[in-house]
C-alpha cells in the first residue's frame, strides 16, 4: 500500500512540475517570438518556435500522466506518448536544420 501512495505522490509532483514547465516555455516562446519579430531576428523567432514545440511535448507528457492509476490505460498512453514525443523531437531537429 505504501508503494501505491508513493507512486501517487510522485505522479502529483510530476504533474505540478509539468504545469510549471508548460507555463514557463509558453512565456519564453511568446517573449522570444515577439522580440524576434520586433528585432527582425530569425534566431529569436526560431527559439520561440522551439519553445512552442517543447510546450507540445509537455502537453503530451501531462496527458500521459493524467491516468496514472489505471495500469492498462497507463501502458497504452505510455506507448502513444513515446511515439508523439518522438515526433516532436524529430520536428525540433528538422526546425534546427532550417
């Protein structure tokens, strides 16, 4: 029973950290996009887009953690979230090649 409680506590903490990460990256991306547009800096705009891609990845991870208690659903979402995070990482690498 203690292990289950510890897992739930860790999952709640992970969700809080992920909410903070999404908020931080959203703010970072917005500031970078606006500053890049005003300054005419392609680097800042690219950094802003990269931050928004990270927000997408964070959303996928938050979705994955949303049903941590149900083992069968957790395993299915784990597979789907790994696939989706992989797609996000590939899109980030493609963006950086531009």
